[in-house]
C-alpha cells in the first residue's frame, strides 16, 4: 500500500508541475524527479507483479513466473536441500562439535524440563504418556510378532559355540566341581539303596555250582565295595585322574562343538526342536505380556515417600547424571548418535527430498503464490519504494546532465 501511495503521489506531483509551468527554477527539477520516479515505480511494480501473476490480467509473455514454474521451483528447492543439508558428509560435519549426549543428559537430569517442574510434573508428563503408549501394545498380533521375532533370532543364532563357551567358562572357573561332587554323592546313595538289586543281578548270572560255594556273594560284595571305594577316592581327591579325564573329555567336546559339524548337528537339532515346541512359544508370549504389564505398572505407579516422585523420573535423573558425569560415555554416545543420524540421512535423504518436491508439486498455483507473497510481501513493498526513489534520483541526474550540455 505504501509503495502504491508513493507512486500516486509522484503522479500528482508530476501533473502539478506540468500545470503550473516553469514559474520557478526548481520546477523542472521537481518535474524530472517525479517523472523518473513514476517510471521507476511502474517498472518495479510490473516486475514484482510479473513474479506472481499477469499484470492487469494481460497474458504478457514471461509473467506469472512463479505459478508457471512451481514444479521446477519445487525440484530446485529439493535439490538445494539435498546438496546443502541432506548429504552424509554435510550432516557429519555439522554434528562434529555438537554435544547431543550432554544435552540429552541435562534434559534427563532436570525435572522441570520433563514435566513442568517437580516430581509431580514428571509423573504427569513422560511416565504416564509412555505407559499409555506401551499399554496399547496388547494386540495379539503384536504378541505373535514378538514371538516370531524371538524365534527367528534364536534360529539365526548358532547354539554350539555358545555351549562350547559355557563349558570352557565352567571348567576355567572350576564351577563343575560342585556338580561333580553332587553327582558322586548321588551315586553313593544310589549304590547303598540298590545293594540288594546288585546282589540279585550277580546271583542271577552265576551258575548253581558257584552259588553253592558263595562265589556270587563274594563277587557282589567286591563289586559294591570297589565301586564305593572308587567313588570315595574321587570325592575326596580334587586331583583324581578320573576328574582330569572328565575335564579333558569336556574340553574336547567344546572344541568339537566349535569346529566339527558332526558334533554341532545334535546341538542345533535340539535347538530347532526346542524352538518348534509350542510350550516355548507360549513362554515367550507370556514373558512379553508380563514384561509389558510390569513396565506399564511401574510407569504409572508413584514411588512412596515425600514429594510423590515416580520411579521413571528417578531412573531418568540417575541416567542423566551418569551420562553427564562420564566424559568417555558422552563421547561414545555422541559418536553413536552421529553415526545414527548420518545413516538416517544416507538412507532416507532421497525420500525427504522427494517429499519436498512432491508437496510443492501438489500445491495449486494460487497456493504457491499466496505462500511466497506472504513470506516476502514486506520486502516486495520496499523494492517498489526503492525503485520509485532511485528512479527519481536518476531523473535528477539526467536533468543535470542535460542542463550542463545545453548550457
């Protein structure tokens, strides 16, 4: 509006100067200024108007530039965004000195920023919100998805190396010895309980002549006493040769589990049978339901004590303090976050660019014109005002040059 009023003012001044004639030496100067100002103002009005629409509604070539080229503008904007902002190298460089982990730690450690101040704010903020989100995950299809995902991960995992590592770790830390001692104690008790059975078995395999001279009784007693004596020796001697043979056998089995398919086959077959067992699927589903319900309950329930602080708020505050106080941890987290963001840009940058381009392409011409005019409308007014004033100044300069030439 101001630019238009200035243009109308210059027109009125020019008309007035023509009407009064050269009654004063200053009149030609004012007339020249007003004349050139009108030309500059009209030229800039035409230029600004031609960007967004046809001046006076006339289909003049190369006018209404923005509506006619909105698709190309959208593609150029998307390309600019991609080349200057959404490339992995640019994102990595911009994030190089950003302490994202430190900022997150300070946010976590400050109660007011998480829920509006105080423990009650935390409880009324993030905790119940997360509880509601997690509570929505009770759809049976989600439980089935969790069960299937767990089963797939178990199938993809080679169990033989895990068993081998467990055997080696057990032997290295001598944790098998209590198990072996317990097995020996069980064998001794079983031997005492089954003496009559052993004597009957020996007697049944001895002919009548040997039984007549009590050979079966002597053999039974010798067998029972020999086994008992051996078990007591192994039980009391931590360095007994049978213990060493057992350890050697377990070491060899662990080695075979790592390197030989024949030894790995039974273990992997057992794993496959276990995964296919419906009982395991039910256990995984029950574990998911219990975990989800427990999380919801903990997020929703306030802790006891003055102030009503919730468990989640305390855990988040402790986590924030832990991160903020450990420089090495912050550095590691920042590195991982940078890698994550760069990876997201590398993976989804093209999709973001396409979204910008397609969004602009979906707008109609009037929407594009309205948005751009709203964004830069004030500057466009100053362009016209400046054009009017600069045009008038140029008119004065031209009038001065003409007078110098004529004089």
